[in-house]
C-alpha cells in the first residue's frame, strides 16, 4: 500500500485496515498494518540477512523499513515535506462476499507523547 502524507506534526503513527463490508455496512477486519512515519525510508531486504554478504535474495520483495535509531527521522514532515509511506499488509485469506474498504487511522506524535 502506498500513501502520500504531509502533516503539521513532526511525525506520526499510521494504522492501515482492510475490511470486508457487507451490504448492511457490517465490517469484518481482514488484515492490518502499521508504520511510524519516522521510519518511512526503505532499505534493501537482502542486506538484512547476514549483512548482505551471502548473496541471499529475500523474496518476496516487500517494503523493509529501518528499526535502528540511526535510521529514524523524528522530523520527517518538517518544512511541509510530503512523505511516501509504503506498507505491506499482513497476509490474510477470506472468501470475499462483499466489498473491500480500506481505512487509515493515525495517532499524532505530540498527542501520544503527552499521554506517556
């Protein structure tokens, strides 16, 4: 899933949901994913296996985000930046009777920090 985002906050947490919605509006959660925008940058997933020294081709090629402090950008939205968030949803299988509905939710960084 690709989402382009800008914000007045420095960063934020994004939650993605895929739901199966019936004709009455009842929704069933199919799968979900999440990403902190501070880790929006992508890295080569092949380099994650033994530092990329063994020539292992990790498949499928899914978005791989950093997780170390050095890979984090706490001001990803500074200066009005528009940031591409790439995310793969958790695998799921369901017989689709209805329509799919994708919802995106977020919790602002400042709000989250005030609660802690």
